[in-house]
C-alpha cells in the first residue's frame, strides 16, 4: 500500500512586514509532510508510485540536478515503499549532502553530461531497455500523476482563502492547485511565483495539465537572478522571517514566494482584511546547499 500518514496544518502567522499591511497570512505546512519526501514532492510522487505498483514496475528511474529535492524524495520514498531507485544526475560527478542522503536510501546515481541529459527518453532506453521493472519518472516528477496528487492540497484545506500563492519550477504543483480550486468551485485567486527566470513561459507547461482555462497572475519579478540564484535581500528576508517565526524557508523556492507576498503587501496590492495562503512546498536542502550564503 502506497500511503503516507502526514500532518500539514494551515497555520496563521503574525509577521509584521506582511501582516501589518492588514492582511491575514496563512501557511500550509507541506514542509512537515516528511523530512526527505518533503512538501510537494510527496504529492507529486504518490500517484506515480501507485501507477508503478499497478503496472508491476518496482524500479523507479528518474532525473535531476545535483540539488534536486525530487531526486532525494524519490530515493527516500523508494526505500520506504520497496522500490529500487536510480537517478540520472545532470553534469559532472558531484558530491554533496543531498546526494549522500540519496545513496544512504539505496539509490544508484548515474552522472551524465548536460548534453546527454537533454534526451531523457534515450538515457532511459540505453540503460534500462531490458529492465521490465523500470518505471520512467520524469524530472521533477512532472506529469498528470503529479498534477493529480497536488489537487489534494486544495481538498485538504480547512477554510477558503482569498488568495493562494505557490512557487513553481516545472509548474505541475500549480496545475494541481488550479484544478483543485476549479473542482471545488472556489473563488480563490491563485498566484504563481516562478523560481526561475522567464517564468511567464511556465504558463505553456501548465496549460496542458489544466481541466479548464484559468486566469492567474504570474509574479515573475522575484527570481533573484534565476533558478538556484540568490541575492542578499532574499537571504536577509529569510533570516528575518525564520528568526521571528521558527519556520524555515529555502532560498530556491519558498523564500522567493513569501518575499513576493511581502513585497506585494507593502505596495498595497491586497484589499484590506483579505486572507493569503502560501503553500510551503518544503525544500530544506535548498538551505543546506547554500548555508555559506547565510
Ligand atoms: C520542486 C519544488 C517546487 C516546484 O514544484 P513544481 O511542481 O516543479 O513547480 C517548489 N518548491 C519546492 C520546495 C520544491 O522542492
């Protein structure tokens, strides 16, 4: 049985730089789901693991960069639910604490050049063509199974919010949230905060996963230089928020998302007394990989 019991409450937060602007701030604590199968990564894996099990594939083969939260989540989930795991890691051989944890969970790592990494289907075919048990799990877990799992973020909510903010890398989580809002017939406004430069393009990736056309703002000016890039104002913000609330944010995704909420609040973007929910998508290793910047 693929089932993980977890706790992901919605917490109301008082943090003066945001809540002094007369909005109510809530955080859905998906970061508490599991230490390694963290945040949206569990949601994106759940139906993939069920599909793999139903099709008798007990070897998860996936892809990611050397700091991929998805790769780590796959390694830990594989160990927990009895799958063998392999990941193709982009770029020359690297060593870091995230990859060390992956190995500890029994994952096999295969380092491939950036050029070879471009064709994932080819890599899978070359290495695992003769392995009937191999299940192709795309980079970041992207796909319809991932989207379906992320709808549950919305079905679990205890109340309806005026605004929901979420970070995006591939956009699968955003697609699930948008579909969840649509299916629950809520009037909540979804907001996308891309973690990478050129985030407006994410709309194209999200669209095929949507049940119905949706309009939502993309706040694409909070990438701080691009994916996995950071700048001192972002680091200072994370330090301040964490020291005042006890909630860790990572500089790759969630730090940028909450920074966007803070910046928009300071520009009176929100109506008085509106409720704003940020989905805390997890990602502790984003901080561990950049501790030298703090
Ligand atoms: C992977 C990840 C995201 C991005 O999710 P997508 O579904 O790829 O958009 C956001 N936040 C954190 C912490 C992540 O690890």
